[in-house]
């Protein structure tokens, strides 16, 4: 009886070890981050404050498995990210934009094209950061950062037209 218990204990331990080892050797899942190709706005773009048409935003995103969401964030960079001082220019409302989109969820490749970013006429001119994040279904995230400038005089109003 004692030999049977020892024998069963050893078999149980081996079976448990086998399960543990086979679980840990399973495919680690998707570890590949999505890819973002931000086409517009370009690095250093000067965007017109008060443009009623909105900012022309265009990018291609791709993932080896499936896209979950993407996020667009714009925040001021007046003081190298200290965010303590508004720029000079008579207005005191730094522009900020953040929106998460799930309209491309489940796709492996997608073209994103919109004019959702509206810069109000009272936005503070100056240096800003445009951040674009893309998240895949497995939780892998990548981002692209651009330096942009908001200006009341520079830049061109959106001349992009759809056919």
C-alpha cells in the first residue's frame, strides 16, 4: 500500500510538472506592436487657429493580428513640458485634444482620414505636441510624436477637398 501511494504521488507530480512545463512553453501570444505611418500633419506643421474645416489628419495603421483602437492627443509644449506658462499672444486657453477611436477594431490594416480636430479661434498660439497611439487586441501599443505649431497668422487653412 505504501509503495502504491509513493508511486501515485510520483505520477501525480510528474503529471503536474508536465502540465506546468507545457503551459509555460505555450506560444507567448502576440508580442508584435502595431505600426503607425502618420502622413498628416507632418513634423513641424503649422496649423491655422480657427480653421472651420478642421485639421487634415491622415495615417495608415497596421497590426499582424488585429487593431483594437487608436488615440489622438494634442497638448501644449510651451515650456518644454512644464506646462506652467501660457505663451504670449493675448489668449490664455492652451488648446488640448484627446479622442480614442475604435472604428478600425478587428482590422489588420486601415487608412484613417478625418477632420475631427477643430482648433477654436481663442486657442493659444505656440508649440504643441501631437501624439498618436495605436493599441492592438493583445495590448501591444506603439506611438508616434510630432512637434506642431498653432498659429493665427501662419499655416494654411485646410484646402483638402473630397471628390
